[in-house]
C-alpha cells in the first residue's frame, strides 16, 4: 500500500521546494556578481599605459581622494611640476615627468585633478604627452 500525501500538504511541500530553489539561484547569482562589482570598484585605474603606472601609483599613494587643493598644489610645486588652472572649474592640470627605470627613458603625463565643491580631490585623469626637453 502506497501512502499518498494529501493535496494541501503536497502543494505546501512543492512551494517550499520552489522557494528554496529560487533563493539558491539568487544567492548563487549574488555570489558571482558581487566580486565582479567590487573588483571593478577597487581597480579604478587612470591609465592602461604601463609606463604611466608608476606615476599613477605614486599619485594614488601621496594624494588620496579627499586631499585639499592646497595639498595637491603644494605637492606638485615642491616636486617642480608645471601646473595650470584646468579648463573646467574645480580642476587643476599638471605636467608630470618621470623616468621609466626599466627602459631608462623619460615619460611625461598630463594629469587633470578633479575637485568637489568643497575643494577636496575626487579623482584624476592621465594622458601621455610627448616628452619635452627639461627646462633649465
């Protein structure tokens, strides 16, 4: 003799099983999506150019987000980098020269710093420039 589950209990069991499967699918999707999201956020890179990476690393370390305009200006001035006002309000542009130690060649970047309304650094952009002779 086979035992048959009453229809009401069978529907409840099926519903629980479907809810479990739906929850499991959502959980798996989140587990896959969250690391991608956080890796994209944490890997904010300002350049793909390998020769500009050392400049980017130095700027991220020495001038973290939230640095004041005065701090950024002083930092750039103390290293002898040429600065100018940006074309947009709340921006500062610097020309940064660096020696690529692997190739022993100069590398020049045009870096635009973006500040919020309170004068705090949000981020910066980098573009490679042709190397100019060092001013005397």
